[in-house]
């Protein structure tokens, strides 16, 4: 019995040391890994703002509510005024999920939008990118501008839901944050 | 449903654990010499991967993710697998000596079989749901068993043939695996 | 310490006891990631780091008799924890500083935990040798293994893609383009070698060549021995 106890103790001590060490290394590497990930995401946002890495200070806010996954807040370099915000948003369309990026200017109009994917069905995201939903430059919550008949009727419901979710968020919380 | 079928077919044929992902090659070379031993090892791997897949998935989802220690998954998973294999060995030994005789000798080898840890980690990196995880964790080892058994049949026949001296043993086994890999790579055209 | 013994110990991993070509260990990554030379180099670095330190740690916890008495009854889980800790550290460092390579090597970085070479060296060597000797052994084995996978990846990349990507991470971009050879011959690179099939074929053929050479050597030795007898 005593033997088993010492053996258990040896393993426990070793486990604690290992856990502690890993925690320390993680504390060092985690911010760098997060930075790498942010840089990768910024590359995706270059569609809307080609000079995003140099001309803006970008912070990412993770939300995870009402389909809004995260918000990238763009401030002009060195200032505190919000120039625009890019919303990463996903909504259920017909059968599958539509996930997209919507860039909104400070005055609430749409700078642009891009589709990241449609749940599982590879290639459909690319099809969506070819369709003009008529939302560019329109106020983000303006359903009358939304051109739902443009071909992909099966998924346009999901796309509209994405815009509505972003509009609701801005109405409730303001741009960014 | 089609999603699950796709996962199962892909895991079994196209991304076959031995011929495409190259996991568990050590056991493939060693145990794949005889039909009986390939069957025993294959079945032991099937049971272990399904159990380990469920255990590691649950631990990651309900313990590690809430605690935000996902980065420790490698170390936690290997310990879980080692403990699981040990437990299986004890239980089988106690309740079914016949089964222990058939599978027992392969059990200690399974902890270091990369397929087990590989599947556990892939379940997490691919962000599988419970059903998807279960299908994947079953299809992968079944594909392992299938390929290993075919391989063993061919290698048993090969024993009776005059192989050039330099190719005897592992080299010819590798060439044989290459031929099987060509066949299996063609399944990709079906999806 | 005997310098000659150390040197011999270091070089045995290269040829005489090469983990991949002689003892046939660590085959999974050797087949899976050898599509590019760069991957083999990266895997080699990771393995080098883990193997040297795991040998050192295993030797440290089993070297002193008192500690050894404590560790021996539970040595397997102790080794697993030690090795896994090192692997997780490597994993995190690579994700932070060599992110693209980390993505390419994928699951094979965490799978270093179950790489038979590491466990094998811990059990067969480090557990009853001095710390420094164990580190030398680890370095030799890791370099021998790295050499072996670089050899496989050289064949596969030249034949399969017509390039030699030595290191293309971050700002470095050391890639030799050998397409002019293919242009000169008027053929395209053989795609098969970049596929899983190519891994099995290349490894099998290299093993066969090694077997042929050692067979010839043994034959020669036999004839020489017989000659002496006469």
C-alpha cells in the first residue's frame, strides 16, 4: 500500500511540474499565436481595405451572439475615432449556414461584403461572391435595397439575415464594440 | 446524414489511415505478416480507437475547453489512451481469458500506435460533433483492419515466392503497400 | 570521459544503428511528411530538440539510485509525461514562431509523443547511462534520422515536383528550381512521387539498396574469412 502511495505521489509531483511548465510556456507563446492569427484574418480583410495593415489600428472583439462571431474595429492609425467596423457574421440560410464578412462605415452604410463559406458545401461561397445583392453603399439595415431575387434564392435568406443581424447589433450597441 | 456518410467513406477508403495518412505503419510492417495476427491487432485497434475517441472528445469538450487548457491536449490524450489501454487489458483478462489470449498480446503495443492518438487529435482539430466523431473514430480503424487483412493475405502468398534477396522483408512489403496505395487513391474519384 | 567512445556513440545513429534504415523505427513521419525537403528539416529540428532533452531528463531521473528507486516502479507513465511535456512545448514554440511549417506538419508534431525512437532510446539507453552520454546518444540518433528523412524527401521532391525547397519560412526563401532539367529532357516531373505511393516506393527502394550493399559486404567478408582458413 505504501509503495503505491509513493508512486502516486511521484506521478502527482511530476504532473504538477509539467503542468506548471506548460502554463509558463503557453503564457509566452499564446499572445504570439494570437497575433499570427489576427494577421491572417487581416489579410482576408484586405479585400475592403487594401492598406489595413499599415493605415489602421485594428482590434478584434469576439462576440458570439446572434450569429455575430467577431467584430474588427478599425481606427485611423494613432487616433481614437472609429473609422469603420468589419463584422464576421453567420446565419442559417436554406439548409446550410452562410458565413460572411460585412464592412460598415462610420455613417452606417455598407463599404462591402464578402462570403467566407456556406456550411460544408464547398464552392457555393464562390458562387455567392459573383452575385450582386445590391447592398454596397446602402445603409446596412435597409431591406428595400436588398436584391433577393438575384439568382441564388435558396441562400439569399441567409445573406439577408446576416445583414439584419449586423444592423440590429449596431442599433443596440453602436458601431464597433 | 449524407455528411456522415461522406466522412465514413472518406475515412475508410480515400484518407485510409495506413495508405494515405501513414499512421500506424510500424504495426503494419510488423503485424501485417500473418492473417491471424493482423485480424487480432485490427480488432484491438478498432475497439481502442472508438473508446479513446469518445473519452478524449468528451474530456476536451467538457473539461479542457471550459478551463482553456486546450494547448495541453497532446499530453492529456496520451495519458488517457495509456490508462484506457491498461484498463482494457485488466478487464479483458478478468472476464474473458479466451479473448485475452487472442487480443492480449497486441494491447500493450496499441498505446504507441500513432493511429489512436492521431484520430483523437484529428477529432478535435476538425471540430467534429459527437456523431461525426463517432463515425470517424469507427471508420478509420475499420479501414485499418480492412487494409491490414488484405495486406496480410498478399504477404502470406508472397512468402512462397522467390523474391530477390535484397528485397526480402521490409523493402518488398513497402512496394506492396505502394501498389495498394495506388488502388486506394483511385477511390477519390468517386466523391 | 573517453573521447573515442563518445564519438563512436554519436556516429552509431548515422549508419550502424540508423533508426529509420536499420532498425526501421519512426516510419510514419518518414513516409508522411517527406514531400518537401523543408518538411524533413523541420521535423528533424523538432525531433532533435525533443530527443536530446528527453534523453537528458530520463537519464536525470534514473541516474541517482534514490530517485531511481522512486521512479522505476512507475517508469512508463513517468517517461510518457516527460516526453509529452517536451512535445507540447515544441508544439507551442513552433506554432508561435514557425506557423506555416507547423500547419504543414500538422498532426505529426504531436505524434512525436508516440514516435518509437524516443521511447526506445529512453528505455534502451538513457535509463542506464549518464546524462551527458545520453544527450550525445540522442543527438546522434536524431541527426541520423534527420539525414535519412532528408534523403527520402530529396528523391521525392526532385522527382515529384522538380524543386528542392530547403527552407522557405518567413523571409527566407531557399528553393532550388530544377525544372530546367525536365525542360531539357522534354518531360514533366513524376507526380506520383509527391503522392503517398511515392513514399512507399522511395522508402522500399532505398531499403533494398541498403540491403543489397550490406549483403555484398557480408558475402565479401565470408569469402575473405574462407580464404584465410585455407
